[in-house]
């Protein structure tokens, strides 16, 4: 897929009325094309290289390691959400896996009965009843909303690990995490891209069901996440 540059004046011409449930549709479709191009030309090839130079046990350890680095991030969010149970779970998972799990390479916490949970500032802002606003597709970051666009920079500046390892390593970590996520979900993502007649509508619907963007769609706590399936 060729990379497509979208002139800003064309995006402005696509503006819809306030009554439109998807007022940024033209912009969103343009950004989806940009992200698909980035995936086709950068992320997908990088994930293939990652698969070629590693085997399954090594990939599992990499996945465990990066999952463990997310636990302080989850801990902060669960603290703000005043979710004591999951806050304790994230704390003990990080403690156990960082020690007995050899810096997170092995998920010993799961074996000891401390299950994995995940959250983020999107969920935190939702539980703080911040209005969700409109559905928006961002370049690189993917599916979002007016509210969740605020969550993206917060995620960078309020992640304890970023301050501990420094921003250059934090950026490298994020890039490698994207490659690992692409590799782990490659079959599902490729299938969705190739088989969906209307990929935009499908991914939008999935995001709305997950994060409750739009008054016509309820928040679904356990719904599918397009961050996992279509990025």
C-alpha cells in the first residue's frame, strides 16, 4: 500500500454537521489509511524480522518482560481509580515477577495465583466521568476520541518506568512494544485487513463498544479492543 499524504484543506472540507454521530469521518478515514500504510511498510516488516531472529520461548520472555514493565503504569491508574484490589494485584505482580521472575522474563505471579489485569488512562478518565467526545483516529496512535486523545500524553508523562529508564529508552521500549504486539496479533490483524469490506466501520464499532465513545453506544467493560486487534 502506498503512503498517502492528505492535504489539510481536504480534511476541512469534510467537516460534518454537529448532528452527525461521526463528524470527523473524512479525517478519520484519511488517518486510517496513513496508519495502514505505516503498518504495511514499517510495522509489519519489522514484526517479521523480530519473528525471524527469535524463537517462541524467547518471544514469550520478551512479552513477559514488557508486560511486567506495564505494571507500575497500571498501579498508578488503579490508584487514581481507587481500585484497591487491582492496585494490590499490580503491585505484587511487579514485585514477584521482577524478583522471582528474573526481571519479568517469567510470569511467576500468574503461577502463584496473582492474575494479570490491565487498564490505562482511557479507563481512568472514563471512570472519572470525563465526557468522551467524538471518535477520532490519530496517526500512529490509532483509534481514539476527544477524551482519549488527552489520555495519550498523560500515558507518556505519568508512566513511572519512563522516568526510571529515561526518555530515549522509553521511546525505544514503546517502539519495540508495538513490534511485539504486531507480531503476537499478526494473523488476526492481517485477516481483518484483508477480509473486512468496510474496515473503518468495523474498527470504529469495536472501539465504541470498548470505550463507550458516543451517546448511542454504551461502555462495554469486557468488549474487544481494536488496540489489540487492528493496530
